[in-house]
C-alpha cells in the first residue's frame, strides 16, 4: 500500500473539522459542549450519536461506534485508510504527492470501481457531445429554450447521446473495459446474435445520476422526439451501484444546505430539482420515479427535521404527496405539503410564473398535514350535495382519529363545521365514535397477531469489571509509550480479552515504528473495524493525570487477580479430570500448584 507521509496525515486531520464533516451526513444539534444526532451506523429514533468538537472525536452510545474524522470516512464509505485520507485531503484542499495503488480495489468500496469509472467516462463523453459538437446543437438549443444556462448544464453534467447504436460501446472497448461488466452496469446491451454490444442510450439528453458521494452511477435520458411510441424518459436499470430505493437525486449537492437550514424540499422528479435551483432553491432532492423508501427517509432524517413535499398538481401528484407525507410523518419528520395549482408540475410553474413566485407562494406557503388532508378530500367534492358532505366528513374524521393532537383536532373540527354547516358538537360525537372503532381495530389486530411487529430495542451491554479495567488500562497505554514498555517488560500477559490482546500486540508494533503515542494514527492503522472501535472507546475515556499511577496499578492488580482466579478454576477442572482417569500423581501436582496460586492471591 502506498505510504502517505505522517506530516500529510496530520495536516489532513488538523484541517478537517469533524463537526462539519459528520454534519454532511448527519443533522447535528449542539447540547452543552458536544453535538448530537442520529447514528449513521445503526437505525435509531432517539439521537445517541455524539460528536466532540474539542476532542475531534465521535461516539455512539447506542452501538458503540467511535472514531475521528479519518476513521469516520473509513467506516461510512467502507474504504481503506489511503482512500479516506485522499478524500479528506481533497476536501481540505491539500495536495497528496502520491498515487494510490490498486490495493484499495479489493475493498468493498472498490468492488464496482470499474462501473463507476465507466459511468464517469460516459458522463464526460455525453457532456462533450452536447457542448462542443454539431450533433449536440439541437439538444443544447432545446435546453436553453427551457431556461438552462451553461452554468447549470455544466454543474449537473447534462449531456447528449448520439443517435448511433455503438458509439459509446466502441469507446468503452477501446478503453479496455470488460463489456460484460458494462452490460451489467447498464451502459450497453448485448446484441441478439451475441456478436457484440450496442448502446442503451441513443439520441437523448443525458442527465447523470449521482450517489451520496457524488459518483456518477446511472443516467436518465430524455428524448427530443414527440412520438408517443417512444418513452419520454429512459432510466438506467437497477445495478450493483444504482438502486432507486437508495438514491435521492441531488442529495450530494443539497446535503450541506439542508443541514444548515434543517429543511429539505422533496420533489417527485429530478427535473423539478434542477428547475428549483434555477429559482434559487439549493436544498431540494427528488426520488427517481419510485415510491419513497425507508432508506430515503432515513437519509433525510439524518440531515433535516422538516420536509416540504412538493408534488405535481394533478391527481397522481396529490396521491403521491399524501403517501410521502404519511411515510415521513410516521418516521418523526415534520412534514408539510406545498400545493401547486392548475395541475402544473414545479418545472411548469416556474416557467409560467417565475422562480420568485414559486419560492414565495408555493414553497414559502406550505400546508400542515391536516390542512392538506382537508384540501385533499375536499378537492373532488361538491359540498352543496349531502352525499359529498357526508363522505367528506367520514374521510377527514378517519384521518383525525389516527394522527392528530387535541389542539389540531379542535381546530380541524371547527374548520370542518364551518365548511359543511354541521355543528361542532355533532362532529365531536362522530369523532369519538371513530376513535372507538379505531381502538377496537387495533385491539383485534393485536389479539389476532396481525399488528405490525415493533422494532427491536438496542440493548446497551453493561461492561464487566474486567472489561472496565482493560479499557482504562488501554487508555493509559495509548497515551504513554514509556508505560507500555514498562508493562511489556514486566508482564508476559496483561489483558484477558482477545480483542485487547490483539490490540496490545499491534500497539507494540506501532510504538516500534513510530516511537511516540498517537492514538488517532494507531486507530487509523487498524483494518479491523471492531478493533478500531475498541481503541477509540478507550481513547475517549477521561483520565486524571494526578492519579494515573494509582489507576494503572489498580487496573493491573484487578486483571492479575482475575487471571489467577481463572487459572485456579482451570486447574481445579483439570484435577478432577485427572482423578477420574486415576492419574493421582497429576492430580497431586495440580493441587500443589493451586495452593501456591491461592497463596499468591491472598498476598495481593
């Protein structure tokens, strides 16, 4: 593996603010001296993930994940040390005078690196065709007529695929890509006769799709044809690097702005996100022609506490907005809904009324969930007809019975009374009846075993006295090289746990190589994530320098007693086995050794 100079690693570490870094992935709120948010390494609804600005360390009290900026990137991206340092160096504007070897390609993050590289090549190729060739002029003119500036075209990497069956496939072949892998990546398709490959995308405006780290992982191609026989949009198929249920369009660009505002705008389509940016909205994302998944919501919840849902103004858009609102509210996000008039989509609204109107009248004036529900059920009703009134009341009270607070309920019943002419008292009585029906239904579901299973609670394991002693002793060893030498010379074995024993061996090698303590660098050198976690948990312990020697003495004393007791128990077991085998000589030898060990235990 390529060796990065120690001074460069230290520069990367010192120029990376861990709060800013983790804040790109997790919405953090300051409480006291530390920042807290939802852990990105395990699912949780209550924040237990702590980031220390002073120590430049993170720790999750739920799952135990711990580390610094570099190990965070290693864990979140599942990447090796050199890749993590390289990423943070680029983020901090530090130039690395190294070329990373292909050793990282064996990591999980590099498993599909050829697919990512091929997509990047394709994106650059498509962009060049759009901006610099005669063949791309028609598509460029179309985009300009739609309000796209060259700046936006370049920012989003928009391109053009030639109406040629094999131009990209031939380029990939010349670049020595494995074409079977390229087919698996969704860039080309094998010919029916098996003699070669042809391009998946032809004669389309190409919109690159990026993962959370900004890598191109797929495309959406829009045709310029008006033929109804041809799909308006063609998306990449699901591949090892592109899953619709995991990808949110523009997430990599919007993440910082979402974190700063605590608010995210959620659209149905990626064109709406691009149009919204032209209107000055920098904190929007979009699903990719699929329903909102738990993974999508988890991503949003980590960086935002409020979501404004803005779907198309037609019936399908209203239905989508209701689904999105239900799903986000269930996960604890404050969901509001921005409504569009006249069956317009956001892109059409901005083109018709302008970006300023969209920001002020649509996004800046969202409805609460219950206000939206009233509008949702009323939109298809004629409230001068009795049947429509009864249906409207029934549908709204169904929602009220399940979701709202007493204050919201009172406000909605008053509004419902005003709209329908039915007295608030009658509505209240009907509401109580609905609540009773809903409670019976829930009880029946529980009784018949049909209720959805509750999520398992995270069990916080209490440390034993031995584990506490090992952790505290390791904390001292990580910060004191002389202490390490002293203990290694005087104790053949000091730790009991396998992880701590392995760390002790690796720490010996680290001190031989580096000489001075540096728990950051030591943790970063460990490939095993579990060992890194153990090291960082120990490093984060509070130590009192005045009582360091006493703490060390107590830890070693406790561990030695434990080792002797464990040895005595093992010998007693061996002695019983020897007696069963009539090996009384061996049993007597063991008995003498047990006596000596018990004496040493009494003298401690």
